[in-house]
C-alpha cells in the first residue's frame, strides 16, 4: 500500500502529460521520423537483397503459414495511409484459411513492394482489393499445376499496354505524372519477381477489363512437394518482426489535422509552401509557424494561382509535383513583373550538379537537396528575407539625390521598373499634378499594381515615395542656396508654401528657413527615415 500511493500520485499527472498537445506533437514527429527512417532502411535492404541474388547467395527457408493471417499482418503497415487518404483496403478470400509454404521474410517484402506500388497509383478515395484463392491448371506441368493465387487490384491510372512487361525490369520507372511527382528507384518490382522465383512462383500484371486501374497476379505452388529438404524450415516464425513501432499505438497518440491547435505567427512575414508530400508539408509548417505565417499548397498550379492574392514574402517549393512542377513554378514567377522579386527556395531529392544548375537557371535563389537540415533551411530563409528587405530600403528615397536620380544602373526586372518610375518622377518633379494615378498611367500598370509593387520594393506607399523624392530634391536645392524657399517649393512640385514647410519640417525636423540658415556641409538624414540601417 505504501508503494502504490506514490505511484498513483505519479501516474495521474503522467497520463495528463501524455495526453497533452505537446506530447501529441512530439509523437507526430516521432511517427514521421520512424516512417522515413523505415523507408531508408527498406531501400538499403532491397539493395543488399539484389546483391545477394546476383551473387547467388540468397537462400529461402519455407514454413507453413495461414496466408490469410499473414496478409492481414502486412496490411497493418498500410492502415494509417489508407485512413488518411480514404482508400478502401480489403481482403477477398474464397476460404477463411489458406495454408501456404513460404519464406515469411521474403514474401513480406514482395507484398510490401506490390502494395506500396498500388497505393502510389491509386487516387484518394479509391480502393485496393487483395484476393486469395486456390487454383488448378491441368495444362501445366510442374509445381504450379496446383497453385495459390494472390491478386492485388487497384482502381488507379493503370499501365500502358506496351509497358506491362517492362515494369519488372531493374531500375525501370514509368514516365508519367505520378512518377514525376514522387521519388523511386525502380527496383521494387524487379526484386519482387526475383523473390517469387525463389518461391518457384510467378508474377505478372494486367489492366482491369472494363474499368480503370491494374491488377498484379502472384502464383506460388500449393503444398511442399516441390521443396528440397534444405529449403524446409521447421520453426514457424511470426511475420511481425520485433522492434517494429506499432502503428496502432502511434495513431492513437497522434491527433487528426483538424484537432491540432493553430499556432499564431510571431512575424508578419508570410511563407508559402508548395509540397505534394503532406507529411513534409506538415513538418515544414510545424517548424516554421512559430516565426512566420504559413500558407500551404500541395501542387504547383494552386500555389501559382494564389501568389498574386496572398502576396507571400518567400516561397519554398518541391520540384517534383503534379500539375506544375517547382521548376515551372519558379520560371513563371520570374517572368511575372508583379512577383518576380519573390525569393524562391527549391527542395528536392535530386541532388546532382545538373539538377542544381537547372534549378538556378529557372531562377531559384537557393537549391536544398533532401534530406535537408532544418536549421540550414531556417538560416537560408532569414538571409533571403534580409536581402529582400535591403532591396526594399534601397529605393525609399533616403540616399543622395545624384545616386538615386542619375547613377542607377538597372539590371534586374525590379530595377528596370524602378528606372521607369524614377524617369517619370524626374521629368514631372515640378508638376503639382504628379500623383499615383499619373505615375501608374505613365508606367503602364494599374494604380493597384503600382502601389503593391512600390510597397514590396521600398516599403513605402507610392504617395510617400514621391513626397520623399520631392523633399530630398528640395533639401539639395536649399543647400546650394541658388533659389529662395518659395522657388524651391514650386520647383519640386509643391503648390503651396505652407504645405511645403509643414512636410519639410515633419521630415527633417526643422523648417526650410532654419535648414537654410544651418549651412550644413553634409545632408542630414530624414527624421522619419524607413531605413533601419
């Protein structure tokens, strides 16, 4: 009793802690780490299996199992994905128990590869059916005359008829929209066929007749008469391996997306994320939402359509996405004068020099290969946003008049636009009618677009930008002492002397008369300058 009381006091708060939002967030992260680590481990094991098969060193040890239960165990690995994508995953068997002699470890790899392929090509809300049956073909001679058949049928995009046999080749990948938007090695089906050869079985694929999708048909001999004594294994091992994280336990701990509490951004900066992998997209959101406002899109086209309305400060995009890939999205941004200054970070599993060059050629500011370090990404974001801020303050009217009006060397699209704007202002500086509407008309953009672009580039409204230029020119003229205060006011476009005096004192802290009397050798900075540097 003396031991139970303290334990009770401890377990109560511990249970509350495990059910807290923080614990759920940690478990969500653990689940993501586990799944991605498992993918890498699986790929390494596949490469090692291929090496063993090529060297003739792969051995199979067969045992009798209930194939229905075995398939059900394998299906547990896909339950989370099926629930998340609303895919109906079912088993259709002609009998509750089908005994089969298989190598449990190798047959597990076969089913995992085929099912992973089916999930890749099946749309959300689709269906995948695993069929189990016995068969007999008297026209055949050998162990497959009596066979056990396992079929995996999906209602996805199907396979081109001339590619059905090629998909079982080593490192072969079909070139379509799905494969372009996902990573893969092209060894899964090839390895599955080799492992089925060890089972004295066969595998082939066909398109569904009268409907969408395809069907993979696996056949292995019934019984054990075809097996040698070396191939038989007397101990039946469970198909579930020790040390595997239970997806059911993790899924219970992890809340659905709708249950997660949104985190308010601590920064006014907005980052747009275009990433078709929802797990990576959610990971980026969770890591960056504490500092920035996050907008997420799962394909390039939706992100491109939303750019003009959302006005993000930076874009993070995957390269391989359905509809519009990251390279095309980047090229469209650079060709649009309204958003061509947007910093773009490309994330991709393609890490070759050619791929990096292609990303930079399409206008990317940074090219980060996956897997990337989050701290590297955060530092890159911060640096790009700082550079953009420096570009904005470059045109806010706080530099010397000769530098801004006479010595601008234009290269980028933003600089070319600013050159057109400065030319209009210079030519009409003495004109009191110079305003936002006139500037927009002369530049050839709408009033709204000019205002939005000026805000992006200078962090000032168009009206304030024109006023700053007028006052800067007025200060230069007053220093030269060639004109009186009223002449300076009219020469810089102010229609009334009183308004000029008010605006000048608000900007420089002294009246035009006091400024003229100071006889400064150097030009003071405006008191309300927007430039933090």
